[in-house]
């Protein structure tokens, strides 16, 4: 198994190549898509997919299109989230947001393009496989990213802004807006490695706790973090339904620790050596504790 | 084979059911998606898919998820096209546009949701099939709708607005913005019916001419049409790269007739009775001549 840095390099080398494999994309569209797609970032979702796949006995090289597709879905959601009609953010990963550079029209199309390209790449890869694993992984991607998954969470986040935070509502938003796209890589990685339904169920439980922990950490950092280190503005969530609004900073820290514990516990129930997934879990959630 | 009206009824009855089959969609999101999806319209794309499939020996009932997916892609493109950051239209099919009713944020999400739902529905249907036809049809959908297809055309339409109309540029925009999503249904319908590559190539040629004719007709109607009959504002394309800007109304009428002729000629090369597809072609292009 590779190191985290080696997996990241593999992902970064492949993102543009996967887009390129689709054919002639108009230059301005390609530029707007790549501006956000190649802006760095932790690559947590594709990293998790490759790690999960190799943990369960698969080969990372063979599932790279799916890892890249997942990062494209994540990137499109950020571009659209930042639009004036949504969160109206002007800073992301230390740079101006997509619409600030390319204008709203092209930012909308770049987001649409990345979502569509993700599906096209996953489907082309699936057509080259001898069995239905690719199709099943693509279906999992569409399901977690879709109107009962990530988009459902974004909708509640946008439409319920300003209402009173209840545990049910904030949990729903976090579970879908954030956790769904962290369940997807683990579920997809295991499907592509040929794992069975009991393991896929564990993948979803793990991804749920990882996602909740990740979003709670994000909510805490919006209150306590340093914009220069985070590469984005803080204090943006004042009207948002956050875990800090629900439980305060100290309560949020407790819940964060509990979700990390449950995520790690769930990994230990899997029938493989999950130490690498455990390492990724700790590393990506250690910015507050 | 059914009548056009019966096919349309089949499509209209299934659109909401297909969305419903995905699970619990947040109420506001479902409402915004359905506002545009169920606003009527000619259902030309799903109608073509069902007609092409039955023309080549397939059964309409079995490919309804793909027909509905296609209409969802078409609808999402209209919602996003109408946004203030794109064409900034306030009237569509005789009603206020999506963002006028639900606000920009929800309109962006409703568009994203319809695109994602289309892929999810096509993939779920593909998983239930014994062979790879569904997967191949889903790939064709993603390809024609994507960054080398419809989105490429929309990008050039938005970014080249105001520049001089050349035959190459206007043809590129029309071929991708409009024709790609008319090639998709015929190609998909034939794939789902089990047709071979020579027939799929004819489907793309037919769809190309149908698409060019359709967009040229639209360009003519923007100049000569009655908003009350069209259900949308006219004179909106003044800065746009239209066929009328390129060739004038009379030249555009000539080219329209030529593309209709070539579309019908291409149908006659197919090894089936294509009279129903021919009828649809004439009916949908007869608003100017």
C-alpha cells in the first residue's frame, strides 16, 4: 500500500487526464472547471476510495476514474455552493471563488460540467469492466450525491437558514450535506473491490460518523479558526444551522470525539487490516480536538 | 405502436413516479424540480426515445426510466439557462421561470437535482437489466448532455455572445446546444432496442439535422413569433449567435427546409418502418416553413 502523499499524487496526476479523455471541451469551460478542480485541497474523498478499495483487496490503479469522478462531484458542489444565489462566498482554498474569476454564467456551467463529467467518466470506466462492479459503484455515487443525499442536505441548509437549530434538523443537514459524500468513497471502494453487503453496510456507518465528525470540526473552525490557515473566510455560518449553534463549542468538541471513536470502532469490525483507513481518519480530524 | 398523444401521456404519468422512486426528497426541492418538470412542454425528447426504441423492435414500457431521465436533463438545462447569471429570462412555457418562483439558490439546486436524478434513474434501471444496454444508453446520455455535448454548446452560446456570427461558430453552438440532446434520444432508443453501430451512426446523423432544424426554427420564431402563442418572450436573442443573424430570415427558412429534408432522408436509410419518426419530425418542425 502507498503512503497518503503517494495516493494524493496519483489522484492529482489523473484528474486532468480523466477530463481530457472525454474529448474536445471548449477552452473557457475547461479552464473554469480546472481552476477549481486543480486548486489543491486534501483529496480526502478520492483518497478514501482508493484506500478502501486496496484495504478490501482491490487495486487503486484500476479504480482511478471513480476516484476522480468523486472529486469532480465534490468540486462542483463547492462551485455552486459559493454562488451569489447560494452562500455568496468570495474565497475558497485561499483563492477567489470560481464565479469571482469566470463570472456567474460560466461558474454555473463549470459546476454542471463537472457533475456531468463525473458520471460520464464513471460510466465509460464501467463499460470497460467485465462485471457490474463499475455500474454499481456509479449508482452509489449518484445516490449519495443526489436528491436524497448531498443535494437534499444542501437544500435544507439553504432553505432552513435562520430557523431554530434542533438536533433532528442539524443532524439531517450534516448527514446529507457532508456525510453522504464521505460514505460514497468507502462504499464505492468496497464495491469495486468486490466486497459483500455486510461490509457495505459497515462502510456506510463508518462514513456517517466520519462525515458528522468532519462537519462538526468545520463548524468549530468557523468559530475558532484562523482564515489565513484555513484559506477561507470564518464567521460565515452565523445564520447557518451548525453543530456549534446546537451544542456550543464545548459540546461540539465532545460530539466530535464521540463520532471519531465510533468511526474507528466501525473500522475495527471490518474483516481486513483497516489501519490505513484509521490513520486517514485521525489525520483528517485532528485540526481541533 | 401508440399515437403521439398516448406516448406523451405515458411520459407525463411516469415523470413524477420516477422521481418518487428515488426515496425521500425534501419537500421544497421536490416542489421546485416538479414545477419545471411538470410544466407541460412537447416532451419531444422522451417521445423520440420511445418512438425510436419501438421503431427498432423494443418495448416502450421497458425504457420509460431512460425517457424520463432525458426529459429531466432537458428541464435542468432550461432552469439553469434561465438564471440571472445566464440568459436572465423570467418567462418559460407561459409561466414565471423557476428562480422567479423559488429564488436563485433553490433553482440552482433544482437543476443540479434533476441532472443528478436523471443519471440515478438511468443507472438504477440499468442494474435491473440482464445485459449492458442500459449502461450503454446511460453513457450516451451523459456524453450528449456533457462537456463535449450540450454543455459545450451552452458555454459557447454564453461566452461568445456579442461576437460576429460565422457559420462555424453558429453551427457549433446549434450542433451542441440543441442537436446533441436530440441525437441522444434516438441513439439511446436504438441502443435499448439492441440495434447495431451502423444504425446508431444513422441515428446521430438524423438527430443532428433534426437539431439544427429545430434550433433554426427557434431562431426564426424569436424574430417572427407571437409571445402569447410561444409562452415565452421573443426578441431575446438580439445579442445571440443565431441562424437568423447569420443568414437572415429567408436564408434561415431555406436552411431549415434543407435540414428537414436531410433528416427525413436519413430515416429512410434505416432498416425499419420509420414512418412514425418521420411524422414526429414533420409535426415538430411545422411551426414555420
